[in-house]
């Protein structure tokens, strides 16, 4: 096994020490810490139950859910246009919402 000091000396210059954390001679990305305040107790309990069911710590469960919600796939412009065209086709028999139609509806009120 190569001693830690030799491993650290062998680091490439494009890998600055301050950008990575070194633990047991292994370079790892620095992770941020996120603190949540005013989390409702029932939400914490639900998250704890889900974590237990998934055999994760509360932190691992929260990270997993954040990663999933942030990395949700977004539609391309073409996919959005296609979805809007399908919706328009499906709603084609409905009246067109013009300014006059909306003004009349406001004057008449709801049935």
C-alpha cells in the first residue's frame, strides 16, 4: 500500500486541495450541509417511517427524495408543443376564450 503522504504528493495540479476533501488518503468531493427549519412534526414522522421502510437513515431518505424531485426530467420544447396540440385537439369543441367572452362571463356571474 502506498503511504498517504505519497498519494497526496501525486495529486495532479488540476485537482486543487481546497476543492476536494481528503479522507484516508482518498479525494472526495466536498459536500454541502443543508439545514431545514420549521419542519412540521408530522412531516418528520412520515419521513422517518418512509426511511425505516426503505432501510435508510432519515438523512439518506431526505437526500434521496430531494435528488428525485430535483432531477425530474423536463420536457423539450418539441414535447411541450406536441402535448399542447393534443390538449387543443381534445378541447377543440369548447368555446374560445376571447376578451369579449371573459368580460361577458364576468358580467353574468357564475350560474
